[in-house]
């Protein structure tokens, strides 16, 4: 009973299972239909769904993870190439395979386990292979195998040598040295006992179909780089050579410290991009913004994007120089120090970035007319020329080779016109030989003057960093707006030299001008730096003019002091006009004394003392001219409006005479305090037109006083005719001449000659003497006019003289009345007008 029942139960259970499978079948069919694979999946990929595929491990596509386009393919991913992703350890290298990779010991080394490869650094047990012990060393008869580091050698055993006197011993014939050379010239003849072999040299292999050994063996070079073994480290590029290979660092990479550049154990690392180091002690928002830009570029630098980094560095520099911002408010030494740091940084960063460019040449023109030219090639000799619109350079290529610098050699030329803004008003230091030549030509001491920058600033850099003294000179040709030099001017070839005190200056040592023509100057230099063409105006010191200036000012100081004492002590002449005379003499006395004592800046550095002297001179001479304007105003009231008022009160006189120049100096110092002081003398600079804070008011005062002078002479001519019509014309002309000359010095009209003194390219030598004589002796003229030619003052002088000697003044008046009668009669009329 149990057997049949159990069988029926099994049959019923099988029927239920079949029914369930029949219901699941359509459901599974529908699911498989919805997840069907895309029929267009490329090789080395796997299906994701009906519209997407994914590359197998070890393969990669342009879209990296998921492929949705039928045109995409899965390519082998080189795990061994840069950027480094696999490191096999010492004495081993990574070998790429299709879809994977493996690590293998370098030639001459083997894993301790005897395996041929491994997959991870932790499995690296590479050791030196003992070819002799393993039977891999092949030596001739009677030789023994001696293992070496990574190889083996064959030597004779100690004490064994051939006995040439034993006739029973046959000597082997060396077919390789018999002169017949039975082997092909691409093989190496190897003599063996009783025969020879024609074997391929290391790095060579038999051509397809050729045996290795017989005399018909022909060999060809083995391309180790494309053989699939990749004997070089993954951070290097393999370069095949005849019979061998080299492992070189790619552009923008360098050997790690201690690693050579060339053998199979070469390991490379990326050359870091230099960062900007701002000058210490200089605070500037513009520099801070530039520093942030170049630091970001250095952080994101990749050798493959070297050209883009170069363009961005030049763009950041152009933005900094086109709109200097707060750089213009810096002192001249600080501006020149910033320029020095920028030029040194450009030289370093462009040299570094150029090593990552593989092309033999590269040129870039920025929208701001900044230019860069590069030549990159292997080391060698010959002449190389770099050219652009601003400059051309010709040099011996051997000078560009850097000592101990791996890789190709480079030469670069960087030109910037915007750099002129930072290098404006820089001083010029002539070399002793050039200075002696100029002094001999001009007949006097020569200073560097204030050079003008004509050409762009051109920075030269090479692989060779030691360019202070070249073996052969470099020729340059610089272009600039054509300009002919005037008197005491010269076009010179100069280079920028950094200095801790002044920030930097132009120098000429080691550079010579070959010739100039049509806005182009050719120079020859024995060293490299940043070069430019300058228009130098030489300050030639005239000893005679210097002597006249010092004597005139010294005599004027004495006369001005006498005038001051006279105006203070002589009571009969006290009045508003005497007050004006007194303060005019005080201002001229102070200005002349400060000028004599401190006008020369002997240290060539603008310090606080020089700025103080310049500020005091600015105030004193402006005050003197303000009092000259008051002289003109008093003269106008005296002659033109003689019956309409008595002039200004003392309060207004002091306010105009001392308040106006103080206000001008205060505004000038607040607007641009760095305008006080120059490199060679302590006066106002011409930078930003600052010198017009003095020239402007002076020109206005001279113009007004000139108008008053003309009106005065015209009115005096009318009065002479009205008061004494019988006076002959000669006397009238003499009185008018004396009056006119006197008023010229009183009103400061003689200073107008200074407006015509300087001209384009220099100054007039004749006008320099006229200006110096007229104005340095102004104190003497004022003393003659206001003291010696004034009757009341002369009488007071004689009173003082006779008080000292003890004589009576009445005796003096009786003895001198007749002698001075005629002179007094002539001058009385003029005195009334003055």
C-alpha cells in the first residue's frame, strides 16, 4: 500500500511544479525583453541595458564610464604611463598589456620565487640574477664565468696560459682578427676554438629570416621602446637609438634628485612653476592681486598646459602695468624695486614654462603689444636668431647651453612697452670709460642726467643661467619711434641693474652701440639682462657758470642782509612799500641760503633731508614771488591810482605774501609728497607734472607783473611830459631807462628768461649765463635800488658813519651837498615813481 501511494504523490507534485513553471515563463520572457543588451556595444565592453554599454576593466572610452553612442570605442588604458598610477617598487618597472598590466624585474634581476612577473609593489622580491650559477652565462673554452651586478664576465682561470714552445699544442686561428672579417658589417665576429660566429651586438637582432651565427647573418637595430617591454620607467619617455635606447624626461619634467637623465633607472618628476615673491616692505593692492593670480596659475600648472599658463602670466602682467593703480603713488625707489622683482620673476617663470613646450619655436603677441619669442632645440653650435617687432637677437647657440641642465636648450626674448611706466625717471650710471670720453668731448664734468626710455624693455633668458660674462657677445637690434638726438643728447644701449638702495638704475658697462638708423639701433653686449634704448641728456657742469652762481648768491646774501637791516632800522622810509621790500628780501635771503647749502643731492638717493630742502625752497621762492606780486600791486596804486587809495593793509600783505605759498605747498605735498627731491639735486620732480606747482604760480605772477611794468612805464612817460615839459628827450630816456631796469628786478620779470632757457633736447648756453647773472645777483640789484640810490637811506648811512667816527653830520651835508646835487636832481623824479 505504501509504495503505490508514494508514487502517486510524487506524480502529483511534479505536475504542480510544471504548472508553476508554465506561469513564470511568460513573465521571465517579458523581463528579459525589457533588459535586452544593446547590439552595438563595441569590443572590450559589456552591456548595461538596451541603450548603454560599459568598458571592461583596463579599458576606457572618451566618455570614461558609460557609453551611449555607437561611435565610441573602448581603448586600452595605459596604467604604466603618466600620470603615475602604478608603482612596482625598486629594480622593477611596469609593463602595460591589453586591458591590464604587470610588473617585471629590470634586466639582470629576477624574482626570488622564480616567477616572471608580479602585480603589486608588496610582491617585489627582485634580486640580482646569477647567470653563471643558472647556466645562462656562455663563455669560450678554457674560460670561467664570473657573475657581476646584473650581468656576467668570462675570464681565464688563474695560473692558466698558453705554452707557445710546446709543438704538440695547436694554436687556434682567429678568423675575426685575420683581416678577412667573414661577417657582415652589421654583426660582431666572435672567435671560437676552431671556428667563429657572426652574432648580433647587444641591442641588435637578426633580420627576419636570417640566422644568428653563420657568416650570412645580417642584423638590425632592436627598437626597445616599441618592443612591448618598455625598459624605461613609466615617468619617462623611451627614445630608441642605434643599438640601444635612452630614457628621457618628457617636457616639463626633470629627473628626481640623484637620478641621471638617460639610463633605464631614470625617474622623473614634474617641474614646479615658480611663484611670485613680492618685494619686502611694499604694500600695494595691485601687487597683491597680481600675486594671487600667479599663485593660482602656479598651483594649477600642468606641463601639458604650459602655453596657456604663459599667456595667462603675460595677461596678468599687462593688467598690472596698464592700470598701475596704487603703484603710481609709490616712491621712485619702491617703483624701481617692483620693476626689478618683476623682471627677475619673468625671467625665471618663462624659462621654466618654456621647458614644457616640445615645439622647436613658439611666439606669442598679447593684445597689449607684449611679445614673447622662444627657440627650443637640442644642444649644438651655430648662430640662432630670434625676431619680433620690438627687437631681434643673434647669438652663438653654444652660449645658451646650461651647465648640468638636462634636456633641450632654449633661448627666449620677452618685450614689454608697459614696463616703461615703472622704469620712468630712473637714473643712468655711465661706465668710467664712457664718462671720461664725454668729459673730454664737452670739456667739463658730466652727469647721467635724466634719461628717457624710447624702446620696449627686452628681457633675454637662456638655459644657461650664468650669463654675466659670455664667451662671445650677443647682437641686438631694437626698434623705437624715430627721434633725432639734440645738443648734449645721445642714443645709448643700456641694461637694467637692480640695487638695494635705489631699487635699480640703467647702466652701460659691457654694452656698446654699433649703429643707429631709421628708428633702429644695433647693440652688442657681453652679458645678458633686460635691455632698452635710452635718449640720454647729459648734464655737463660748466665750471664758470657754477662759479658765477656761487659768487652771485654769496654777494646777494650779503646785500640782502644789508637790505633787511636797512628796512628795519631806517625810520624815514617806513611804510607799506618798505614792508613789502623787507619781506621780499627775507624770502630771497632764506631761499638763496638754503639753495647754496643743500641744493645738491650728493648721495643720489632721495631721502628725508633732500625732500625737506626741496619743500623749503618751494615755499621760500613762491613766497618771494608773492611779495614780488605785491610790489607790483603797490606800484600800481602808487603810479596809476595815485589819488584813489593807499594800497593794501599789512594784514592782507602778510596773508597774500605767506599764506598763498603755504597753501600751494600744503596742497602739493598732500597730493604727491614724492614729488619733492630728485636723484642729483633737491628740487621738484617733473613726474606727473609736479614741477608746475611752482612754474604755474610763478608764470602767472610774472605775467601780471609784466603787465604792471608796461603800464607803469607808460604812465611815467605821461607824467614826465606833464610835470616838466621842458626836460629834453635824452634826460627823459635816461630816467625812464633807470626806472625800467629797476622795476624789472623788483617785479621779478628777469625770471621770465627761465621760461625760454630749456628747449627740446637741452638748453641754450647763452641764456643760461643770462639767467644766472640776472637772478643770482638780484640781491645786489635790490640793494643798489632801494638803499644806495635812495637819498633818505644814504643820509641815514652817513649819520651812522659819523656817529661811529665822531664827526658832525652838518659837516657832511655841507661837503657833499654840491657833489650830489646833480645826481639827486636827475633821480628825484625816478624816485617819486618808484
